[in-house]
């Protein structure tokens, strides 16, 4: 998002944080309601355009949202959506993208309140690794011919009772309503949102053997000092990484493995 939509999303996230700071608001239920509104506006293009029409007064759009949603969602959800349609959006679709993000944040807030945010971060990472290494599973989860119920049942068999409830909800929404996103990019976005809940960046660390607790602590401290933010480490083991580690933070790769050093040396010799 850019311009007006970025500002509108930032304001909506602040309002969501203010709502979920109150223990009287069930963040999990709020997430489900926001996801339902996302699906509605994703499906009803004409309604979405009316609610984001810059020629219409903000209060008139807010009143319309309240009339449409008042009996369908809770007061906090209706208030949040009404506030969002008062804002200006660069594109009508940005409103739907923002609602989807708020639904995900609300679910992550549920995990954070329960002290399970670290578990959710790790489960999202492990699920992404499983999907990337299993072409048949990825095909089943992304097939356009498979029904939503079939995909949901497959995910329940994979995650039900094995992962945090918030993880299962987040992944199920992504798989059953991808809205043009690839499975990989969607999982990456969820991991980033989870890290942001603790104001941390995500580093994907690949090593030849599992790192000790002391090594993880030292690496996390070093990366935090380098980037100026707390770092969540997603750990992966790959025997092909000989004699070192490979760290990826966003698009940046910090390459410290012996195998890659040898490959670089070979390229320099060849040239």
C-alpha cells in the first residue's frame, strides 16, 4: 500500500490495538468477524467501491457500514470497520487487504495474550518448510479444483491438536481464501506480522547441525545489534550447509557457510 491507504491502515491498526488492549474484547472472535467482513467485501465489488468512494462523505459511509453490519458482527467490529471506511483509500481493494491484515493481527493477539506467540511463529515457519518440501501437499492445498471444505479437512488432519488454535485459523484462512496470494508469500507475511507483535524481525537460520541454546543466544544478540531490533530466529537444519550457517533477514542474506565460500572461490577461479 502507499499514500492514503498506508495512513489509513496505520490508523486502523492503532484502533485495533486500543480495542484488543481491553480484556473485555475477545480478540479471537473479533478476528473471525473481521475475516467475515473481508470475505464479504472481497466478493461484493460494488459495495466495496461505495465504501471507499472519495466523493462520498466519511460519515455517510460509516453509517452505511453500521447498517449493513450492525446485526451481523459485534459492536467493536462494527466500530472498527466504520472507522476504516471514514478514511481515504488509494484503491478500493486496499480496504479489503487491510481488513484481512487486521483479522490476522487479532488472531496473533489472542496467541500473545495466552503466552503462545512464540509457538505460533515457530509453527508457521515449520508449516512453510513442510509445504516447500512436499510438492503433493502444496498441490492439494493450492488446487483450484479442490473445494474449501476438502482443504479445510486436510488442514485439520495436519494441524488439529498438533498446533496452536491461532495457527490453525491463520493457515486455514490463507489456504481457503488466498485472494491471489501464493501460499509461500502468505505464510511469509503471517510470520512477519507475528514478529511485529513483539517488535522483532525474523531471521531464517540454516545450519548443518542444530544450534545450542548458547549459540542461538549469541547469534540473536549479534543480529539484534546489527539491525537495531529484536530478532526472532526461525531455525532450519540442512546437512549441505557445511561448517557454518546461512542467515536470511528479509531479502538480505548473510552467508557464512563453508559450502558457499567454496562455491564462491570456485566461481572466482573459473572467471
